[in-house]
C-alpha cells in the first residue's frame, strides 16, 4: 500500500481508540514503510505519537528487517509499539534468528508454470544478470541470497527479484514463493488459494496482493513471544 493509505489507517487507529472510552487496548502495534520517517512524512508520524501519548500510551519504534528474523527477504519496516502506561516497549532484546537459505523457499523449475517466465521485451531489457545486491529503479535484480521486498504486483519493475531458470531464461516469483518469503506455511497459502483460486494458467493478482500487504510472520511471533511469554534473548539464552 502507498504511504498515503497507510497514513490514513494510522489516524483511523487513533479514532477507534478514542471512541473506546475508558477501555483501551494495552498494546497497539503499527507497521509502516520506512518512508514514514522521511522529511515529508515524519511530521505526521510524530503527530500520531503525540496523540497516542495523550491517550496514555508510551511509544517506541524501530526499523526491523525480515532478514534478522530468519526470512531471506530484504524487507525493512518501521514497527511502532504503544504500551498503555509508562513502560515503553524495548526492541533491543527481541528474539532473532539467522537468515534462512533462499533455496529452501524457491520452487524447482518443473514446479513453475510458463506464465511466470519473463518474455515481454519491456521487461526482459530491464534484466541485469550482474545485479544481485541492490534493487535499482528500472532494473530487475536476479535473486542470489535473498529477495527484495515482496510487493503487491510482481510484474512491476523493480520488484522483489527474479529467478534464473536452468534454461537460461528468467521468471518471476510465484505467489507461493512470496507467501513463503513472508513466513507463511504452505498450508496457509493453500487455504487462501482455495478461497481465491483465480484462473488456471494465469498469475493470481489477489494472492500476490495479500502477500505484499502482509507483515512477516516471524517478526510478529518474536514480538508476541516477548509480550505474552516474556521470552527475549536474555531469558532464552540465559535461563534462570
């Protein structure tokens, strides 16, 4: 989603809490693109924090990267956690894990239909086989160790990255691969597919959009492990 849409949702969060009266949620978790901290958006973001503070919340935020939570996806997002009371959330001791092997997330060539092969001249001329470690505007990056940010539309350039087939051609990530790179199990994807089957032999824009709009599962798991179970780097690595 664009930053304008996310900004409106940010204020919708404030309005919902205001309408709750005396009852308020203990935790409010908000995820946004890094651009929310840019000079064009940070004023609005700071106003959001001020409004949350007026309602009795202590705010803290941090840029979290999915690669630090086990997923081979370069996805940096601003996570804001507001805690009711005077005990702000500390991001420094969240449980993290080494980045997984991208090969375990990608399908084999014979599992991927030809609809994912890049054949359009307007796309093929943007492929840079030497481009692995940055996602340049106007270029299609070949995935090596990790993908880039999963978006709602994999036909866009730049996108999350492309895969080289054994034949030498290049293909897009499939919907299932995008779901895997967001931390979902295959059974989760299959459940969503059963509700949104799309057209056989064509890419499924609904499932791409759901993946792009999602939040990496392991990041939420780490946050909830701390909030609900009290599990942090210190308690897990150094048990009492």
